[in-house]
């Protein structure tokens, strides 16, 4: 039921459309890939799935096969009418809107949901973090993103991609790269590989606000990674005292990529 490369190219040509570079559109045209994504999303009957950036419906149709209830969100007003013709006959609800601005309470009808999405490079991290920060109805996600973005999302202390965004995601959720996707399954073909990242919201944030406020924790994290090549005693000199390092047990000669979020919290919690 999913699109082949020939089907998708024909849809574009028949409606005088082409992938938007400004929107970072790369459409998946491989049935095995979209079914693999649907399988990794672990959704089925009884689940409400929100697909963000549904495009022309390749992944949407694979999600329909799982038996889950699907809402397809699409920002491109030229693509949206074509998407409707493809997926609405299969019971999918289509909504035109920007994922960073939509009213999720209204869109989801107050129900918990699972996000599945093929996200362009320029919005992937801001969108995932925004959903975690502001949309508690979204309990988990499976997102396909540029490989380096996915590795950064799931990185742990000591790993090369680890940074402030990794820690921000860790504060709210657990993330893991669960698969890789090559460029050949897309139209147009990107120049980079993609990663599939599974993200599961934690019941509570990882660091208790009773230990340190979210604002203070991420002030320290952002400042540390703003000068990530420097030792912490230099990058944090303006906001963390030598006594705070001593009391926290964090060596002031370490660099930010070496610290876990728990260690940052201990440091940030010192008066």
C-alpha cells in the first residue's frame, strides 16, 4: 500500500510539485524503510499516532497498516491537498499547520500520543526539544533525522557528539539510536545518512527541581558548552566558585563533555 519511487515521482509530476529545499523535504520512496520505521515505532490498534511532516504519505500509509489511529500534520500548503487524496480514504485525519505553533491539546483531543516523523535538519532538534518541554501528551517519539543530529540527541558523557542539546533531551527523556537509513531511499537523495532515534519521555524530569532549578542547571550547562574546549574552572568562572567545585566533588580541570547531567546538577546546586 505504500508508495514506490515511481508512484511518488508521478504524484509530484501530476500536481506540478517539486520537493521544497526551504522546507528540507526529502520524501521516502522505499516500502521496506517505511515499514521498518512503523515497526520500530511499536504502534498498533488503540494507539494515537501523530505523524509530523507527512509529505505525500509514504510513511503515513505504512503507519495505517499497523492499525493505529493516525493524524498527519503537514506544513506545506501545496502538498497538503495531495496528501489528503492519498491518506484520507484510509481514515487518516490530515491537519495543515506548523509543528512549532500548532495547538496540540486541540489537535490530539487531549489524548496521549506517539510522534513518528521524518524531520528536516533545520527543525529537528528545536522541534523535539519543544515537544518535550511543552507537550506532556506526547509520551514517546520515533524520529528520522540527519545522522549527526540523531547521534547528538542520544549521546552520553564522553562521546564526541555530546553537548548541551544531548543534556537538554536527557533532562526530559531517554533517547537511543535504533537504526540507520541511507540516502538512496529518498527523493531527492540527500548527501548524508539518516538515523532513527527512539525517544521516551520520563515520568519525571531526570534532575529533581528540589536539588537545583531547571533554569540554574541549564545556565551552567550552556555556559560550559559555550567554551567546550576550556576547563570548567575557566568557562564557568563567572557563575561557579572554586568552593562550589570543591563542595560538589567535580574536578575543576575537567571539560564539559566529560560530565554527566547528574554531575552538572551537583555543581549547579552549590551556593
